[in-house]
């Protein structure tokens, strides 16, 4: 029973191609790189899966947060690392978005990495500070049209899936909302609750504060609905930084 568990755990991340394969791997701590801040979906995923892999393989898996450029800095560092399997990367939708938006990346997310398995699939939910008075998407759009450029929208960074969800909303609703990029969703939620930003889109599994402190307008995506990233990529004309 132990071998299948090891295989499943080892298939949990993206690794710089092509990693050396030794039968006694790992003989040293393995570094798991997250491109977003502590408390974000990528960070939580890295820590939970890494801890289980460490238990199974008998070696320490160390999570490191290398934030910036919507996870491109983290991806670039892993692409440059020795290809020995001791540095793993938690890839995310932002990496594919960045590849489409930025022709000057120093790495190729397709050629420089070997995808192993899908770890998580999380919905994105549109929430607002209750002080805005908006209790639905319709009311939020009406408010944005009445006060152009006065509503701020926090995302996990330029080129993140939450950023494209915002651009999709702006395009389809015909509203002007100010985008404020953050290093990760935890920082967005902090400013939302403090009233410094009106409306973020956040992955539901990172939103662990009491629900009454914000108002949920609508899910921007769910595992059963088309990704906002895919829809926004077709219709967005303002998503380049």
C-alpha cells in the first residue's frame, strides 16, 4: 500500500524538467516554492501536500514564498535551479496567463517544467465590504456606474485569475473600477475588512474570517462553470499591465 501513496504524493507538484531520478530520493530536504504570500491558496496547498509528502518519503519538505510579478519570480527561480528534483513549484493559472501577456519572461512555462498532477481546483467568489451597501452584482454594477473609478478592486496580482475576473466584469458590465494588485489574497482580504478596498475576488478556501464581515455578491467561477480566466482571455482588452 505504501508505494501507491508515494507515487501519488510525488505527482503533486510541477518540477523543473528534467529531474534526476535516484532510487534513494530524497536524501536531503526538498524545497517547495510558492509564488504567492503566506495564507494564499498556493501557499496552503504547498504546506499541506508538502507535509504529507514529508511523512511518506521520510524527508523534510520546506515551503518557501517567493512573491512578485504574479508568481513569475518564483517560477523563474525554479526554472534556473538544478534539475535534480529537490526544488518543486506550485504552478497556477497565473503562470499560463503571464505566458500569454508577457513576451519577455525568462522561462518557458511549457518547456522548462514537467507537469505532474492537478492539486486543487477552487472557485472564485466576488465579495464586498458591507459598507458599500451592495448586496448583489446588480447593485455593485449600479454603484460603479454611478461613481466611475471610485470603487477599488483587489486581486492577487497583475495577470492573476482574480485580475482577469475583474477585467471580465468590467468589460461585460461596462463599468470603470480601479484595479489594486496585491502580493496575495490574504492581503486583499485584510484591506477589504479594513475598508481600504471595496471588492476583491478571492479563492474561497483562503477566506477563513467570519462571513458576516463581508457580503458575498456572487461566485465568479466554480468547478462546474467555465473559468473566468478562459472567458476573460476571450473578451478582455484591458488586462495588459
